[in-house]
C-alpha cells in the first residue's frame, strides 16, 4: 500500500471519529417533572374546578367572587350581635349593634388575611365568630355581678341615662374581651407547639356529638325570644328559607354573563343553593316594607306587631357615621378573670376540632393535597392570633373558619387562594363603612328569629350526624350519648335557678365552677370525654376508625385528579427558606426536609432540575 493510500484511510478514520464526537457533543437535557407529565394522560381536575388553590383568576373576577364570599358569610355574621344583645344589656340599641357588626367585618378581614397568607394557606374565610363561644359567654354573663340592671327608673336626665346604659354594656363587653384574648393566646401556644394531634387522639365522635348538639339546643330560648315578637313574620321567613334551601336548591337560575370568547350570554347558576339565608332575609324584609308602607302594621310602639315595622330603626342610619375605623380597646381596657378564661376554654376545644376538619374539607374542595401537620399547626396559631385580635377590638366573639364559605368553593368551582385574600381586604373596607353596618340592623327582629330557628336546628343536626361513625347498636355508646345529653341540659338548668349553689369559700373558685356547670357545652364535653376514654370499647365501636375520613370516597383526591403541588403550603416572602436550617426540625409550624414528603428534592433531584444544556 502506498503512502497516499495510507494517508487517505487515516484521514477517513479521523473524519468518522470527528462526526461521532459531534454527535456526542449534542446538548443534553434533563426531563423535568412537568415535561414527563405532558407525556402522560392528563388527569381531570378535582370537582371540576376552574381554578386550583395556586391559580389566580383575573382581577375583576377576583373582586366579584370575593364579594360573593362576603354575601355567603353575611348570614352567620349578622346573627352574632343580635344573639349577644340580651346578655350584654344593649338590647334594642341598634346603633351599638351596627358598630359591633362593623367591627366584626373589619376583624374578619384581618383574620382572613392572616390565615390565607401566613396560616394554613388555604382559601378559608375567618369569620366572626363561632357559636361555640356563645354558650360560655352566656354562662359568664349569667353570674350575679353581670346580670343586667333595671334602668327603667334611672335618672331624670337623658344624657346621664345614656352614659349609664353605655357603661352597663361596655363593662360586660370588656369582661368578655379579656376572656377571648387569653383564649387566643392559649390557642397560639397550642398551634406553635404542635400539640393539636396530642389532644385529638382522646376526642372522638362520642365526645363531639353531644358537645355540638348541646350548642344548638342551648340557644333555643334566644330563637324563641326573637321569633315571638311576631310569629307570622317569623314563620314566613322560615318557610322562605326552607323553600330556597331545600325545595329550590336543585334548580339553577339563568343569569346574564359576558366573556370575550362568547360575548353576552346566559349562564346557569345555583342561586338558591348559594344564598338561601340572604335571599330569605331580603324577601321577608321587602314584604315587611310593603306591609309597613301600606299601613298593615300598627304605629303604636306598645302594640306587639309594631316590632315588625321596617321604619322604626331608620334613625340608626342617620346617626351612624359614614366612616368609622375600629381600633383595639374602643370599648375600654379589657378585664381578665379566671372564671371567664376557663369558661371560654370549652368553646376553644370545640373550635379546634371544627377547624381541623375545615382544613381537610377546604383542601379537598380547592384542589390542594391534604394539609401537612406543619400547615395545620400554623393554621391553628393564625386562628389564635385572629381570636386575640377579635378580643382586643371588642367583637364580643372569636373568629373561626366559616364552613359555608368552604361549601361555596364547591359551588363556584373556584378554589383560588387569591380570591379569599381579596375578600379579606373587602371585609375590612365594609367594616369601615359605618352606614353599611347600620343598614343591616334595621332588619325586623322577627325575621332574625326565623333565621335563628333554622340555623340553630342545623347546628343541632350537625352534632347528631357525628354519631354515624360510632356503633349506635352498642349499649356502651347509647349510655354515653344519652347520659351526656341529659346531664348537659339538667345541670345548667339547675344552675340558672341556683347561681349561689357553689360555696367553697373562695370567690374565684366559686365563679369558675359556676361558669363551667352553667355551660351546656362544657358539661356535654367533659362527661363524654371521661366516659369514652375510661369505659372499655374497641376502636371500631368508638367510631375512631372512620373518624375524620370522607365516607364518600375510598381513594384520595390526589390519586384520581389533578391537584396543586405540596408547595402551596410554603410560607411566602422567602420565609420557606427557614426550613433549610436544622432548627426547623424543632419548629412544628415549619416544614422539615424529611417530613411530610418534603424530602423529594433530595431523593429525586432530577424532578426539580430545569431543562438546560450541559
């Protein structure tokens, strides 16, 4: 072989090797988790959601949906100052009711922003407040020193009488404020310490059922008091509420809508299922206004039917300020007593259990994975901060997660966190509009009484429904439930007629025991808690096996549907980087890389690597 031939062969080999090197030097990419997901069949969204918890609708849609959530919470919020007016001694003072209602709106906005931004970070509305705190409030204010005085013969001067009446209700409000603030501090400690799970292991359906059931039953007298002012109007309100919420809830109403793609068109919306309380109140309100204008109701204040007139409280709209900014201590410096704080703790227990259930329900409906422990601990702590703020501002009640707003997510198919955050700002704006709150207190009392009848009945039924998890063919369970209900009614009834029955020689102890025994919820919680944890029974018999599970599904939502990533529970503003430090292991409110599935970044780094050329 000649030299030229050898050179040609060698040159050809070099060229072939060069081509192979060029092929090897082609940029290599790492397939990300999102690209792998595209190759698979896309899962349907849970519950047909239009927006998951981590997605944001347009700003104008956010405002409309936030206002809808305000209307949803309005029915329950409106009831609170009307319930408190008798024990706090401002009955009939609609200007005070409007100011307290505006304060509740404002604080609800603050608590909602705290919960959605730094708390559990789910689309949960924190409304004011939970009826679990109403029972202890009634018991505290039933003590001899807090019973309402007779001001009918007080003073010859209108000014001095007004001052006396103002101090009468404000001193009682300050007592409740102190108890609520201390309860909020205790809840903050419980949340940040992560001890919720420890308490919940002792609490099952046999404890919760009597507690919530007695919550509804114990309020029947307030419902009868308001409804009895005009039974005709009350029954009309009840009938409308039943028709809207039960008979017409299956029908969707065509409403005009507009979109860029379709232009002007009609959509079918579950109007009756979304706003039955508001629609019943407005319908009854309009009917009463027509009857008032037609002269159907007497103008004599001494006539019982006079209370159904819609024009008897119009002066409240004139007296109310256009803008009123609520602030801490607006009713004076809160006071603290042992009896008040311990009495409120029974309400806190029921509220904690309710909140944990609300977190799971909200996560499921908003397309989020089940909340990890650190998120639930933060949620409890954030709710405790909201309770403390409610006490400081003087709402007369706590703040808690509103179940009706969680249900509204399933109806609107919008689980966006941003919507509820916009709602928080909206609640605060409405709370600063004094005449806005005054408008709602002009609703006649019989209408409120009709709403109370249905609302308290639903609370009672919800309590009873918890027994579905326990074996109610067991004589053990029948004894615990039956005895707890009767004992929870009998002891407070006896104490209401014998407030001086407890005589230990120490005034503080007397007041503490009296408040606890006068609260149906306290008695109905302590008795089954002791019996259920001491009387032998299997896990299945006690109902703990299915407790907290969703009986409508045998498979987790995230297994069948598209859900948001676990990162939705991360803290905002870069605070999630705190989890990189070792002290996060000892902080139950922070995620730790080896807890709750958060170790995926270390075990599977390829899933978190961006597509970049090597």
